């Protein structure tokens, strides 16, 4: 990292602010610009603070640079939001380059000690088959795992009348294969081509395709890679059974399973328990996530892929690995498009100003702990800023309250405004995709248009930093003759450069665009 710093100094490249090697002031690095602004208000002129993710960039997808790594090396204190908000590469850059004597705080996860209110990340997926994902359950701390550790789930064996393929459909319909039994499983390279990697305590979505009807089995083996240099920790293996286009009860009998639970609806995850070093299934027939799923052994469940899941392979190069276009296959849908790895907590806490108050208090106490000589300055800065945020909260609450209850329907670019709705009495009526880094499907577009028509929504809300990737929202709005209004989620822009400005801009935009009496809002 010192070589990186030297190289950057020699090139003299212009760019965003950087932390210096001197120790005149406390040096702080944050993951996002929003956190940077909170720190600046508490630290004042006693701190130098920079963010890894630039303004206007998307923290869900940002790839760190060498300059970012250099800033982390020099930092005395680091603040991330985490709860899996930031791209994993951002977190790895932070944790891998931070000095041993530096302080690192994940605000979303530790602010509950200061009365922050967290809400679950609820995914409302309406499918007529089971929604089948992969999950790494548990944090693995007793095994030395951290938030940068990797849990590897590898397919090591399969049986059945055809091939099993698990894949992801991402942006613009592009696909990425994770498991494919058609070409076997190669132990010599560690099953590299048939491995899914997750952070600990995370979940992801996949599509599951089967080329012929019948009974299939798939054996998964799990390992924990604590860090890049550690020897992998074996977490066990398990074999799962699928009834594809056949009666699941008869298939269970044929497979020797004794009274298994048929996974035919809701949400199921093939799961490795990192703490218990075992594999099984977590399942909620009502569609809930980790907090409502119950645990089943792998041989205590059978996944039903019903006859109605029969479909045809789409045209296009991206689906050629499944076979010829038009050829029939059986498929469990991915449910949510895009590479969408997440935990169980909605990470966008700052959309509720009361949660930002908790962030500020945690930042204050962290800075005091790192630099006690200036404790009085940090405490006084925080006191003033907390009073300002308290007044802003009351101000924007009055704006939201002025919107008639029947008109408080929020349709946005992606699922980032649950806290805003929860805190200020709004209803998140729809969003284009749960993840801003993906392209919506035709079904997403139809569902969005139907929601807008049914609720007589006068406007939709677009995050300026995602405008280039959000043509669906603007196209639907144009088709229906309604307004497109700005809303700020994860990032600042050239005109909204502070957290207080963000909060006020959102309140004014939502009020003016949803209130019928405002000119042009209908």
C-alpha cells in the first residue's frame, strides 16, 4: 500500500480529496458521501474526512480504486454503513487496508445502541412455484469469520434424467452460470466452475433449470474462507432432492425420503449453517426470509418443480448453455433479477432522520474515543448538529403530513425508501427493481404500470444518480402522462451535497409532486 501511495504521489493525478500522511488532524474514511457529511458535521476542523464511493456513484456497485486503498491505509477511523449496503469489494478494500490500530465502525449495525430503529428487508415475491435461493446462515465469528470472509457452496455431484443448471439473470438479460451438471464437476480445480460465493449471513437469488422431467439429486459441499491466506474450513455437505414434473410424494418414496416436507410454494433456501457447520434447508411457505424460516434437514425436504414450471428456452446467446431456443425445460424462477446478495435488514437507515440522530451520536463517541484530547469539540459540534437534525425532522414531518393520506403512494427507482415510508406515513406502492444495478423485466414494467393506474399515482420518483439506468420508470411515466420527480437515496449530486439538503429536497419533492392542490401534480 505504501508503494501505491508513492505511485499516486509521483503521477500527480488530479482527483477527489485524499488523506495525507501527517497526523495534524484525525483522518477519517467513510464508505459513502452521506456518512462523510455526518462525520464532517461532528468532526469539524478537527478531522480530515473522505469517502470511498464518490458522489453520484452507486454504493451497491462501486469498484474501489488504488486511491481509495491509499486513503484507507492513512485512516485513523473508518465508518461504513454495511448491513450489506456497500458492494463487497468496498468492504474488502476497507478491512484489508485499514491499520491494526485504526477504529472501524459499521453504523447501521451498531446504531441500535443509540435507539436506531431497524426494519426487515421484506421482498414481496408473487410466484406460483417455490422461490429457491442459497443462504449462508450465521456469522461464523467463533470460526474467525469477518464481514470480508467468504462462504463457498460447491456442487460436487448430481443425478437425474437430465442436467441441473443454476444461473443468474442480471443487467439487460445477461446470464451467469453458477452450477451446471451437464459437463460434470471437477474436483481437481476445487469445483471452481460450480461454486457460489457468499458473505457470511447472506442470501442470494438463482434460477434453477432442469432439462428433463424426473427425480434429481444435487450434492452441495460448503467451506469457509476466513481470509485470502487461511486454510479453508470444511462446513460439511448434503444432498438435496428435486421432483421435476412428477409427483413429489412418489418421488420422495422412490428416493428413500421418509415423510419429507414438500417445498412447493413460498421461500426456501438451500442453506449452510456457518456456526453449526451443517447444511440443510430454511423454509417459509408464506414467503418470508431468514427471520421467519424454519430449519429442515436436507433429507427432510423435497423441492417440487411442478409441470406448470415447464417453459421454453429463450432465444439469444445468453441462454445457449440451456440448449436450443424453444426447447422445453422446467424452471424455478429467480424471482428478483440481478446479482442481489443481501441480509435481512434494510440498510437505508438514514432515510429516517431519527436514525441519523443515532448515527451522529455513535460517530461522536467514536471520534472522542479515537481523539480524546478534542472530546469537548466533538461533543459541542454534535450537540449543535443534533439540534439542527431534530428541527429538520420536525420540518419535513410537517411537509409529509400535509399530503392527503390517500395520495401518499411512493413509486421509485429501487427499494431504498422503506425507512422514509415507515417514519413519515408514506406507502411504498412500487419500485422498478429491488436492486438498482439490474434491468427490469417486462413483467416488472407491466406490474409497475398497473400499480400506478390502480392507485391513480400522479408522479413517480427517480434517483438522479440512477437516471441513466432507469429508462423503464421514465417510459412508464411518459406512457401514463404522469410526472417524474427527483428523490435522493444513496448518493449526493452536484446540487444536493449535504444530508440536510437531501432530507429537505426529498420532502419538498414528494410533497409538491403528490399533493393534488399543487399546480401540475395531476
